[in-house]
């Protein structure tokens, strides 16, 4: 374990700081409830920062901090032999049941005392030393140190100074003597623990008697290590003898030097030493965004920004060659498609536009033909020339026939080249020529039988042809007979502009 | 070797910094220019791809239109063979006429000028009832061959009352002429 470079002790009246080669001591002013006053905090902050600077310590230096025993509950608990997180859960349950405050309101910690021992009933149990203090006490100190750039871990001063004595791990007894107050900590091998803050040794008479009485009440102590004011030491040892053996451990005076800070340093130097750390519940920990997280997020944001800026360049570097190949391929294919599609479409459109409207022409002629017409010949060609020979009953019918053909808008011109009455004046023989309008115009006319005529008039083109089929094929039978034939130009099922007769 | 004086060290340091700055600036400028050229070329490619897309966009419609006409005429120009199209069209015409109920008469075939877009001319004669004649007209467009009616003559059939006689002149188009046009355009 890496030892922290800084050791602190919060006593009632002072804060001691001890680094490797330097130390400092600050006086503390407290409120009535024991918290540091705001003025004291303001005074301490620059001093702490200056000390860190002087000691050459970096920001966020780790520190072990010892707190005095005021308000601290110290107990030994016998628990089932479990370890790790299971032990922490068991201790938490015990705190809930045995301590006056819930674990959430406490800063608490624990460490095992000795090895687990098998019980007569076959179970294995271990002794755990538990310390707890109101979390406000620890948070008060922690916030001060954090503001100064120190990351503290808290323990008890009484347990820290025990490291200076040669004591077994499962038991210790320490006494800190000072004129203001004394602190007696006893962790007995019998599974008992206590931490008491007693009046100071002034005036000596009454206080010494009370102190001796309290120490004797703790039962059989293996050895008592005494720190602090050694002037009362010989008298105390005389009064406690022979039941309790006292050993005085001198502390060389100096800035930041105390039994607690030196004990912390001894603990840090002793490999494998167990330390009881007072932890603040996570939910109560101050929620601040640590600088490393800010750095990390800043780095991510910078990387993201860099990626955004570099993306077009990277895209160009990576995608140019594949895109060029793809574009070339598509250009070849496009030329091929253009050639094929254009050629096929031109050809098909030529086929469509070159088809003469023969059926439509027959339809228009049949619509315009008066009753009794007899056709001898009907000729049409692709150039739109229509020639018709036949006979009508009267000259009026000839004029009417011609007028209707013109009114159909299908023909650009209609010429009756010859009309000759027969010698018996029963008929008029005619020879008629006509010219279709341009195919593009005819296509826009949409000549053909109307939808309502589809039942019978779809075959009207047959009327013109039936007129030439002779008496055996009159128009009516022709229509009836054509009912099974393919219909006329139904796709253009719109009346001609000239109307039907 | 003689130890450098502080002034010489400072001069060397400044010179090194200056050369370093020059190299960074020059290298950055050169690299920036290369990257800019590459990016510009990529943008040109993107523009070419967009133009190609625009160029091909009308061919969606033209392709659909060609497909519609192919369905309408039941004609696929790619399958037409110049060597066999006349014979196949003639056979198909006779088949359509017979199935329409027309009594097929003589059929005459003549070639046309090579320079024209027409491959051959068919003269068809037949007779039948009116409905059959109209049906044949209707089927001419769906023979599956590029056949265009050149001339029609309808007369009564004196031998069979109630029947009419049809004299039909058809032109068969030469698709290869369109291919040649494309090549000449290319």
C-alpha cells in the first residue's frame, strides 16, 4: 500500500499537520455544536494551501487524518466469520441494531481483531472493532481539507497512537494526557472496547483520582501506554501499580508532531497493518465533478471535434478511389442504357406513330354514312388518302354524307370527285376522295365508339364494310354477326367531335 | 571539444526553434494543399456522380414508356432477327387471318430499298365476313413484329355474297436501320 505523504490530527483545539520533513499546527475555533466556525475555516484554508506548497505536495494529496474521541462510539462486536463485503453488510446490520443512530447518519468503520475462533457450538466467530461518529463531524473536516486540495481518510487518534506501542493486534490501552482533557482508549482481548474523553489533569488532585478510578474500572489491562504530559506520569503509575503497568512514550516536540500523527506515520510504514477508516455513506458524500472526470470529458469532446473536422478529409482520402471506379462503371453503363433505351423507344414510337388509323377511319365513315349507301370499293393508305366508290339514293344524301365526314374533324379534306345519277334516277353513283388529318392530330382526337355504345356501336366500323357486302349482308345482320368479333377501337372510346348520327 | 557559451547555446536554441517553426509551417502548408486538392477532386467526383444520376433520371420514364409500348405491341426489338423477321411475320399474319375467320388468298412478298427503314413489303389477299376483317385489323398491332399497314382495299366479294374481299399491303420495318443510326450518332 502506498503510504500517504500527509498526516493530520484534529483535536479539540488544534489541527496538526505532519509531512515527511515538515509540519504545522493551526488553532481551531468551534461552534457550540463542535463544528468549525466559518472564520476559522477561512483562516485555515490559505494556511493549509501554503503548507502544501511549502511541503512540495501536489494538489489532491492523500492524507490520513486522526480525530479525537469526542462523540465517538467504539465497540467490539462478535460476528460470524465472514469476510469482504459480507462482513461489511453484517457490521452495518449490527450498527442498525446496536447504535442509537442509523448507519446513514454515521461515519463508521471497522477492523477485525485477531483470528476467527471456533465456538463450543461448532460455529466460527470473529471479533470486530467498530467505531462510529456523527457523519457531520467527519464531513466538516473533509470539506475543509478538500477545499484546500487534500483528499483525507479518517481514523481515530486513539487507535493511531496505539501503533507507537508494542502491543498485540487484538488489544491495546492508550492514555493521552493533557492539561485540558485526557483520552482513554481500551481495546481488550476479552472483546471489550471503550473510548472516553476525561477531564484534564488540572487541578491535579481531584482529576488524578478520577482518572485512576476510571482506569481501574476498565478491568484487567495488559499494559497502558501513556502519551502527552509526563509530569503527572509518575504519580499515575504509582497509583495504578501493581495492577496496571504503565509505559510512558515520549514525543519529541515539533511542528505537527503528536502521538496521533506519529502513530499514523508508524501505521503507514508498517506493512500489512490494519487501519480502521471512518467512511462517510456514499449517498451523503458531496457530489462534485472531480477534475479527472472533467479532463476525461474534455478530452472526449476534443476528440469528437477533431473527428468532425477531419471527417471530410478522411472521407476524401478513403472514398476517392472507390467512388472514381464506381462513377466510371456507371458512366459506361449509362452510355449503354442510353443507347439501348433510346434506340428501342425510338423504334417503338415510330411503329406506333406509323400505324394508320384504319379502324378509326372506318368508324367515322360508318357514322357519317346515310342509310341505303352501297359501297363498291374503299381504299386507304398510310399517307392518309382515302378513296371511296359507291352509290347513294339521292344527291342530298351525297351532300349530307360529305358534310358529316367534314364535321367529324377526322378528314382534312373531302372531295366528291364524281356523282352520276343512274339512268333510272334511282341512285347516284359517287366517287369520293378524302385526306386524313395528320396522325398526331388524329391521335389527339381520340376517335372511336363511346363507352355507352359499347354494347352495339362498337362494331359500327362494320357498317361501312357491310354496305358493300350486298343484299345478303345488310347492316343489321352484319352488326349482329359481328357481335362475336373482336371489338372496334375500344381504347379510343370517345365520340368523335362531329357527333354520331 | 570546446564547451559552448551561454550566448551560443541561446543562438542555437533560437535557430532550432525557428527552423522547427518553419518546417512545421511549410509541412503543414504542403500537407494542407495536398489534402485540399484531394478534397476538391473528391467533390468533383461527387458532382459527377450527381450529374450522372440526373442524366439517368429521365431514363426511368423512358424505360417505362418503352416497356409499355413493348407490351402494347407484344414486340421486343432485341429479339428481332433481320434474317427471319419477314418469314416469321408472314407466317404470323396468315395464322392471325385464319384464326380470325378469313380465307387466306395469295401473299406476295417484295423487298424494299436498303436505304429505307423498311425491310420488305407483304401483299395479302383474303376474304371473309366483316367481323373477321375487323378482327384482323385489330390483331395486326399485336403480331409481335414491326408491321405497318401501308394500304387497304376493301371490296365486295362477287363470288360470295355477304363476304368482303380484303387487299392488304403491309410494310415490315428494319430494326437494324435504327442500330446503324445509333452507331452513326456515336
